C-alpha cells in the first residue's frame, strides 16, 4: 500500500497564507483600486491577521483618492492556528441570517470537514468577527488586550499589529529552543 501521508513541505504549502485582490470603485469620487484580501490565513506566519480580526480592521478598505469612503469587504477566508490545530472558515455575519441560519451552518461545516478530512485539525464555521472572537479567540478579554497593544503601538510609532508579530516571534523562538533542549 503506498504512503499517502503528506510531507512536511506539502503541509506547509497547504496551510500557507494566500491573498487575492478585489476591485473596488469609490461611490463618492469614482476612483478604482484593488486592495488585497486574505483567502487563507496562517497565524503562525502572519500573526498580524489575528490582531486585525480582534481589532475588526481586517478586510477594511478606504478610498486612496478621497479618503472619505471606507468599507468592510465581505471576504470568505479560512483561518489556521497550527498551535491549536484549528481551521475556521470565516463567512460574513449577514450570511447566517440571509442564508438559512442553523441549516446554513451545518452545510458549511460539513463541507469544511470534508475539505480538511485528511488533516489533523479541528474545524468550525464562524459568521462575522464577533462570532469568531467569542467562540475561538478569547472573547472580550482578547479584544481588550489587542486594543492595549494598539495604544502601545501608536505611542511607540509602530505599525499596527507589530507588537503581536514581535510577541509571536519571541514565543516561537522560546518554543524552538525548548524543543532543541528537550
């Protein structure tokens, strides 16, 4: 019987962060632009995405021309946390009510289970950032901690999400040194 297990490199590629672009037109000044949006987020390699979710700033765009028009981009994406062995499929909050409620959830979850059936991960479907934060990211306590990091970043003149990136790198280095010592 042939070995069908995925190599480490195949798993790494399968769970790599992927982006795409969406085409937008400002209703105020009619400028066109193409902001990047995530299709798949691996928070080990892109920890700033978790901060964007906690701050509800991920997949938001502002017109680069007039700066007056801002919108939330409805983008479905998968979120992967390798430490938790968790894959979440993020869907817009409105889809739950508009698309059939619980029945929609179970259909989406079944499809996600099938998609990741060969992987050693837990899966869930979430509808909107609030649902995701409450169920899987630590709730209001995690949001408050993220907001504190945002205040610190502004005070120190750092880019949004940079403290989370620094903390993730330090935690990963500590874990790696512990793995080598053990």
